C-alpha cells in the first residue's frame, strides 16, 4: 500500500499528526440554559470559545469566518445588528468616521 496516499501540495506530514476529533452534537435537554452556561464558562475563562463550540458539535473557525463575512456584508449594506455586544456602536462609529473622513475607523 506504499504510495496509496500522498501529502497534498503545500503541506507536510506534520500537518496531519495531531488531528482534532469532534464528537457528534448531543441533543439539548434545556437549550437556553445550556447555551447560557457555555457563554458564562467562556466569559469566566473556564472554557475557550473553541471548546464551547466543539461541545456543541460545531467548528469555531467556521463560525468566526461566517461572523466576519456577516459583519463585513452588513457594514457594506449599512445594516446594524446587535449580534455581539458593542457591534452596533462599533459599526456606527466606523460609519461616522467613513462619512467624515472618507476612510474607515482605525482599529
């Protein structure tokens, strides 16, 4: 079976040495309380965002990329959502800066 699998271009064998296994998502008994508990655990530093999303059977990188895409799209369309604390204020400040200077707000 030698040669049955080849390392993809741009990768090394070490890139495949430590796979991360994510269990299938489990059903929720009390969904609201379980989500609130995960949020509080992340805020308290007991769990990372990645651990909390993995516990739900989700991939934190995919969530972050989707959130960024949604943020950029809503900003471009002038839409302000309250998905994240401070999101609306930051978007409004960025929009005001762009209006006043023709540039985005500096991070």
